[in-house]
C-alpha cells in the first residue's frame, strides 16, 4: 500500500489529497461504525476501524468493486460520515479521548477538509443530518436536549424548540421533502415525527418494552422509515420498516442495524455482526430484506450476509 501526499490539519485527523486505496483483504479485517449511500447510489461512505493499525478512517467504497478509497484518517474516531445530498461533500464528526470533538466536511475527492461546528453544543449521541439543499445541518442541542437547531456551512445556527419534546437518542433525520423530522427518544425508546416548525411530536412505533428503536431513515419518497430495534438486555439488533402513520411495521433484516434505503428505494444498506461499538461487515439487501450480500468486512465477496 503506497502512501501519497498528505496535509495534516490537526492532531486528530489527516486528510488525504490523493486517493489511498485498500484491498478487499484489508477491508475484510476492518470493523465499521457507520455507512451511508452516495446520492447516486454508486458508492458507500463508511467509518472504519483497523485494530492492527490502531487507525480510524473515513472511506468510500464503490458498490461494484468494494475497493476502499480513503478520505480522511487518524488515531481518534471519525464517526457518522454522511454525504451531502448534492454529492459534493462528506461530513463527519471527529471525537477525542477527552470527549471533545468537532464536525468536519471534506470534498468528495478528499480536498478542502475543515471544521464546521464545535461539538461542545452538538449532541453527538443524538446524531445529525444534512438538509436537502446541502447547505445546512440539523442537530439536537447538547446543552438543551429539548431543542434542535439548524446550522449552515459557516457554523451559524438557528434554534428551534420542540414543545413537550422527549429526550433524543440515536438518530435524527429530515424527510426528503423537508416536511417532517424523524427521531428517536430515550424515555419512550420509540420513534417520533415532528414538523420543522415546532409542532407537537407524534409517536410512530409502539413495540415491546424490551427494545429500543433507533436510527430512523426515510425512504426516497418519504412513505416509509427504516429503524433499528435493539434488545435492552441481550440479543441481536434487527432492521424494521414502518409507515409514518405507524402502520405496516415489518421485520426486514433479522441481524442488522443502522440501515438506510438506497436513493432509488430498491435496496437497503446496513451493518451486521456487532462487536462492541463496531460491526464486522457492511451488507446490502433488496428493499424487502432478501438476497443479502456483504460489501465489506468479514465474509465480503465470499458469502452472503446472514
């Protein structure tokens, strides 16, 4: 593996100005924390941990080849990488051992990486998302978890209160038409939907009290949501789909988490094989959850995901 020209921006992450690729064998030995589709559906961006090198990376994997191209890497976690809707940038959060961190963006070719916002007021647990215009982010406020805010690429923010809102937990996403926000809450452990102008949140799911329902993700036409059901005490995570009105709640992936519909709505991207904070592989399946195959990680290119 040949190392190319680098620019070090701070002690946390190094941005690669030229493509640095990893073989499929190297990706089989990696673990993954997050994965999201590119807007055109040709690639996946993922956060990667390689234990043997003690390095965290943000990588792009073409769906057809699975050969990883690195956007950024460093000794501290780079988490929650997500494409901008126009496909020009990737955002990610860099966290450090002392609990501090920051939101970064980098061009899709690995250039012009820079800090956008201070994580002291960004709720890293609750997650974040881009807005459909590729000019703003949506966050819960870490200092007041009953509020969320919209932030532009210059770091300017606008606060919005959610009346009687419950505390967020693991996931917030704006619908493709920007009419609704889906999020999970820590007190009910369920999914909620609210309008973008401080309307009263509405409960979507009413599942068993033995699970948490997290990481909502909208379908391209906003008629369904994917979410992760996590047993409170033990057992495998699973991926379910549900309509925004709470109907048609169906199991899609019996062993999977942190799923997302493809831009055309025909496939599901998800993680499988949890190991602590990471997962053994990145998987793809059709929208109904069948014909699953591994894109990267243990078993990739050799066998289907379970």
